[in-house]
C-alpha cells in the first residue's frame, strides 16, 4: 500500500445536503432549489482542504448503506485517496438550508448510529497499520461511542510515532489530553472548560493554553477566535493572527479548513508563524463560499499573502 505523511480519521462522517429557499413559514410546504451534495465530517473535510492546497492525504472513514456508497463516490470525485471501514448502520446525512430572503443559514445535524464493538475495533486496527507522520482525528463521535475513543487513537499515535492533531470537543478532548497530542484546536469556550474556567478573556488565553502544554496535554495549542482570528501557543511562543475581513456566505467547514491549512503547512515544514497564517487564511477563505464547499485555493493564497505582514 502507498504510504502517506497525513492520515485523516472520520469515525462519524456524513453526506451534507445543501439548498436554498425563499421564506420560512411554519406548517407550509417550503419549496427548495436543487440540492448540492458534499462529503462531510471533520477528517474528510480536512482531507479536502489539504487536496485544495495541492497536498495529499489518506482519508479513513466509516461507510454504511446507500448513503455510505454516495459518500465514497463524493470523496473519489475530490481525487482523495481513502480507506473505509464498512458498517451495518447507514452513514448519516446533514442538511443545510439558506433563506434567500434574509440570507439566514439553517444547519440541521444528525447523530451517527451506534457502531458495533467489532466495527470500532476494525477502525482502530486500520489506523494502527498506517503509521503516518501526521494523524488527524477530527469531528463528532457516534451515538453510544465511548468518550475515550480519541484517547485510544492517541495511544496508537504514540506507539506509531505519529504526530496527533485533534479537533473535537467536550469529554472526548479532555480524555485525549490525559494521553497527550501534538496539536489541539479548541475554541475559547472549549479552552475555558479544559482548564476549569467559566470563561476566558483574550488576555487569559495564552496562560490557559500554556497550562495545558505544561501538563503534557499538547505541544501546540491553536485557539480559534472565530471572526477575530486565532492564536498559536507553544511552551515558548504566542502568535496572534487576526482574521481578514471577507464577505461571509457560510461558516460550514471553516474550522476544518483551518485544520487542513495547518496540517498541510506542517507537512511542508513551514515555520509556525506561517502555519497559523495558513490556517487562518484557509478558514477565512472557506467562509467566502456557500454551503459546504470549503475554500478556493486562489482565495487562500491571496489571504495568506495579506496575513504574512500581520
């Protein structure tokens, strides 16, 4: 099998269906435009972002039923290498709709069905054979899946000498910190929960991130600040990058695009001050497109050039 420097994991992928309508009226039939279908789920979106940057990765994800077959077709159309773990349950779908009258976006997400113990074990065994330089664990967990799932992935990454990059939240992220990761990407609210604070002001973010690093939870903490940008923190450095002012059409996939830009830049041996700027550039560029399309490379390149001086 071909080896990959980057492997992305999506235990709970989806097919994302997006559409437009005019006027939301309760108890009336809402007529929608022809839907667009996209492969979704954290790790798959990260792989798509890397592909847009002319990088390569292997996307590992679960697939079940007719929706799972559609998901594989959609990933193949993106020209992304992938390996699937087949499941008895059907892959989930998500629905995104934009009201053209108000430009309001409505996002409906569904939980993934329960996986069997053997399917979960098969997924973990698949990961353990790959041994990439960078292993990206991103996205939500299926209904009923133990919150220590990503911690098990972290242990596999340690055994394989892979640098683990984690983008998840809640108890699943807390468990990862017990084993340790190379890089985590919480938002400010998630970071506050990780350090036991009710909330964090901007000037407290650096200290909170360094606390996680000092405890061995991660080597690098990237904190997403939404429309304000992001910060990258290591034990020695702190780098704040403001988000460029762009015309936003959709925030779907912006976080995954940021992770994709970060991982791609790391794989290209870029310095950390450029790594975080590629992340912010890709995340901001993703908001310029409708639905779940992520970003265009020309937008990401242009925003990165602007951010180089910021």
